[in-house]
């Protein structure tokens, strides 16, 4: 399959599948966006098949409720006794302030007790014809107010000052700007709701003139007010006097208080609102149309979500496949084949991708937010996606091939220009280039200085400053790069063989120098790594051999124990068995020491750090070695603190350290001598030391005594393995301690230092 996917046929198949999944992806997104925009896509309504229980129905009901209340407000403004009247008097101040014209004189006063009123028909004609202002910013009145006195006349006779005239003029302009659209809305709502073929019934009253606005008959109104729930499937009822509200539409209560309550205040102070919808939808109105749309498109939601999920996964998978196969050729998988489009400079490819993204975004916005039917929207989105994805694949795969071939930078326009300049200067020797830079720079600088001081040229002065800054920048950059190279050399010299000098921004000789230093580090690292592998191999060999020896050794020890359990009367044979047992035990100890030393050297050891009383540990260890010391007539002189000395260490490992040091004394100390054991503690550190007189002359350097298999007894007449001090030193280091050996003639001294900690029990007491 790996080679098969590099064939031309498979690549064409991947491209076709990617385009298909791209089209399906965009179509599913556009479909769900369209349904969401039409309020049909709601997480609560995905499985709901009932239009009247859906959020879509609730949105249509809310919009209808707002339109009806707005329609009632417009009826107050445009009707007299329930009939549209062009002769109705419109109070400018009241209308501009959003108040319905009432019989009270105060509602429309402009500040001087004067009301400005026009005929409704005159205002609509005036708004259609347009208006203009005079040189003082006062409206030029095309129609005279009903009072017979215009704003200009009131201004001239002094009954109105300029500020008040300006304010009334602005209010009149505001009315002219809105009355035409209000008139059109009134006509549209009149033909939408005050007809017999509407599924919507409304009954709204306000006590300001005791007006009642409804499209019901008297009998219907009475029946509705008695029991709304039984007569209509969906309704909204609100009484501003009793503050009672009832509704069967989800979310209508919150919507009323947020959006509609303020509007109902324009109808009257004590308002009663009843809006209901016949959910059988016997008439072809907006609710019936919304019901048909819901039943048609709602089943697409689940399919759209499933299609979106599948197309996203498939789109990504095919894009990954195209990315991995780009540039690969069957039979030549290690080479990258470039195409004709790859000869275009990389900057133009990036620019084309940006333009494609901008164009795609603009077209997508036009499709989603345009006045499209859903089928047309899907067809347009699919076509656009196919074209854009085809162009995208050409550009994207070109960049992928360049990256794989390490040609992205080399195929750029900037690289082409820089390489051309570099080729020109590369043919000139370094000395000639330096002289050329020096002479040319100085001549240019002198010319600029001459133009600055003699020709009084500001531009020349600016160029001179820029030239000086460029020279300073070049010298500073060269110095910084040299310092980075020196820092890299020092890092490698200190042992950090993985350190790499970041050569980004380096040029010329500095880059070559830095690359050479990095190569030296790589060579040293490979050599050290090879040596480390050899050491690890040795450690593994020791561990494995020790484990292999341990199995038969265990059997030997067991059989020796079985022989000792027999009643052996032959004393010579009994002596042989004791020797065999002693040698087997020594071999067992040596094997365990080998495994322990191997684990420590390889770092394959787990520590369980805890608080240890080191003084108590020394007492216990000394007690266990009393018998061994007495056999060689060794006298132990102990100098230990009276109070406990606490350190953080692994209990089993620190015991092994102290045991090895005591065992070393028991094996190599001169008989009939004294052994000095001391523990000295400061506020921050504890030092344990053990000193003895060596039985044999120690000819080995003290630094070598802690190496594995090194013994002071070079003749190897004792039973030591040469691992005890090595294990003790390594375990001490792993537990953050210090291990040191001192030798003064035959006086042998070992010191172990650990950081001292406070008594945890005392800390707990202090906290309590």
C-alpha cells in the first residue's frame, strides 16, 4: 500500500475524494448555518418533530407579537375611530418623542406652551418629496402647521427663540424621517393581521381612551378572555392591572419583559394583551409558511450533523494522504519530483493563497447572509467549494513539495536576489572585498559629509547617519556572532557536547566557523556516546553473568545445607563441608555485590528517602560488628553526639554504606589496634568518619580505592571483593551525600557527609 499510494492513479483518486469531502463539508456547514439562522437548529429541537413545540415556532410567535404591538401603536398614530385618516392631527413633539398623540395639552408642548401639529397626509407627502434647511439650519416648511403659524413666523415675531426653533425643526425632521416607513409598516400589518384569513388573533386594550384593538368578533373576544387555553393551542396573555401572565409559548415570558413591556406602555398605562395562534393553521399566513418550512428542512439537521462529522474526518484524512504522497513517485520514493507550478516563486504562491482565502471568505459571507433559498445556497456553496479547493490543492501541494525537497527558501524571490548578489561578490577574494567595502564606504561617507556641510543638504545628512548606523550595526552583529561562537566553544569544552550554536542570522565566515564548531561537538558527542554504550554493555554483561551464576550458586548452597543436616562422623569430611559452605557464601556475597554495583552504576536503582537518626544507626551497626572486631582484637573508640542527628536518606541504602565501611575495617585493619568512629554535627551538616590502621601497606592511590574491583590488598590474601568502597561511594552520591577517603601512612580514614535536618517531631510540636 505504501508504494501503491505513490502511483498517479492513487493520487488522482485522493484528489477526487478530497474535493468530494470538501464539497460535502462546506455544504453541511452552510446547511446547518442556514437552519441555525432560521432558528430551526437548536440543540433542544434536534429530535423534536413538532413545529408548535419547537424553538422556530417560538421565534415566529415572538416576532409576530412584536409586530402586533407595533401595529397597535401605529393604529393609535394613524387612525381615527378605527379607520385610517389622512386628516388626523399629528403632534410633532409627541411623535418625535415616541408618545402617541393624546388629548392632553401637555403632551405636545415645546417649552412655550405652543403645540406644532400637521395633517398626517401632509407629513407623508412632505416625507416623500424630501426636505431642506435654510442658511440658519432651520427646516424650510413645505406645509403650514394647523395652527397657521410656522416656525419661521414664530421666530420672526419673537414668540419662539432660536434654540427652541432649532429644536422643533430637528424634531420635525425626525418625524419626516420615520413617518414614511411607519406608514408602510401600518399598511403591511393591516393586510397581514386585520383580515379574516389569518391564523393570528389579537385583543389589546389601553385605558388612556379606553381603546380596544382586535381582529376578533365580539363573541370571539368574550370566549377568548374566558378560557384561552381551551380555544387556542398557543397563546400569550398579560394583564397590566393584575400583573397576571399566561402563555404556552416557551421563552415568551422573558421576551415580553425584555422587549415588549416597554412597547405596550405606549398603548396605555393599564394594558391588556391577548395574542393567540390557531395551531391547526387553516389559513395560509406566515405561521403556515413557517410550518411547511420546518417540516421540509428540520429532518435535514441530523443528516447534516452526521455529514459534517464524517466529512471533517474524511477531509483531514485525504489531506494527510495528499501531503504524504506529494512529490513522491512510484519506484523513486526517496526522491521528490517537482512540477511546473513549483518554479513560481514562493512569495507569489503565498500571495495567491491569501487572495484565495479573502475571495472565499467574501463569497461565503454573500452566500450565507444573502437572500438565498436553501437549495440554491447549497448548490452555490458546493460549486464555489469545488473551484476554491482545486486552486487550494495546487498551491498547497506545491508548498509541500518544496518543504520536502528543502526548496521553500531557495525557491523564494528574496533568496534569488540575495544569491545573485552573493555570486557577484563570491568571485572576489576576501581581501579585495574588504578593501572594496572600506574604500567604497569611506568615499560614500565623505561625499555625504561634503553635501551635508557644503551643499547644506538635509537628505545627505540623513543618509550619512544611516550609513554610520549600518556600519555600527554590521560591526555589532559581527561581534555578537563571534561571542556566540566563543560561548559555544566554551560550552562544548565544559562537557555539554549536545550544545548547538544557533546559526540563524549568521552569514559568511561566521556561519562557516559556527558550523565547524557544531560539527566538532557532534563528533565528540558520538565518541562519548559510543564509549558510554560500551560501559553500559559491560555493566549489563556483569549483571547478566551475575544472575546466571546466582541460580546454580543457590542450588550449591542449598545442597551444602542439606549435607550439613546429615550426621557426618568423618571430621575431615565435615571440615571440607564447612570450607565449601564458607566459599559458597563468599561467592554469593560477591555476586550480590556485583549486581548492586551494576545497578548503581547504570542508575537502575530506586530510593525511598526518609528521616534517619544517624547516631542510632551507628550504634546498631557497631553492635553487629562487635564479634568480628573482637576476633581481631580491635578496640572501638566511639565519639558520638548525645542528641540524635537526623538526615534524609534511604534507610536500607544508608545501612549498606555504613555496613560496608565497618566490614572494610573488619577485613583490612591491623589486629590488636584501635578503630576510631566519630560523628560530628553542625547546624547544617553531619560528618561520619571511621579510622583504622591498615594491616597491609596500601600502594594504591586513594582515588583508585573507590573504583570497582580495586583493593588495598594487592596480593589479594584477604577475602574482599574490591566492591565495598565503590558501592558505598556511589550510594552516598545518589543520596546527595559526600564520600571521601584519606590516607596518612598506614592510617586509613573514610568520611561520609550528609546535610542535617531538624527533628521532625520537634517541628510538629512547635507547630502544635
